């Protein structure tokens, strides 16, 4: 059930699609369903709250945080790193990303309380033609008086 854990861990809400492409086909020719057992556990947040956002190609999203916090972008990728279970559509590759994704997202969001992002080829280029892409952002909502220096090349590849 690593797909469910990858998609939902740490999220307050999560949508999973029971597709053979995501989970395999253990019973060929049989209709299947997805059953996930979960437990909500408390978490301790000291100075920051991690937030994973995915915006499907062609869509946009407003990201915001409370008045006492600001957005700190840890990683960003416009492309595709996983199979069809995210942003359903054609998938020719699952290992692509637009160069400069993090710089473009930081220019719009870094240090702000809110920002508006569009997941489009016109914004990021088309790193994998013929593949449905998404913009994946890992941000941290930090206290206003907390400065965190982020070095170039920081990336996020899993939980």
C-alpha cells in the first residue's frame, strides 16, 4: 500500500483512484475496489508545517498561509515523477521535470503569505511531450521572524 502512503501521508484530505496502472492487476478480468485502513495521529509542529501541493497540468491554485507565517519553498517540479494515479492522462514517461521549476515557483511565492500558481507549459515549458504533467511543490509555512537559508539544488523525492 505504498501508493496510498505516498499520496496521503501527512495530508488532511486525500483522493485515490483504484486503477490497475497505480496498483497492478492482481485479478485479471475482475472488477476491483480499493480499501484503505487509516489512522489519524497527532503531530508536533514546532516552527513549521510541511505542505505538499500538486496542481495538474492546465489548472491553477492559490496557496496561502495564516497571517503569522510565510511560505518557504523547499522543492518544486513541473513534470511527472510517478504513474497515472496522479492527474489522470497519457503517460509516456515518469521521470521528467522542467529545469528551473523551483526558481519560477520561488519567484512567485518565496517569503509571501499567499501566491497564485499555474501548472502550464507556457509557464514552465514542456519537459515531457505527450505526458500529462503536474506541478508538485513542497513548502514549509514558517513563522515570520524565522529565516531559513535554502541552498540551490534542494530536492524532494519522497516522504
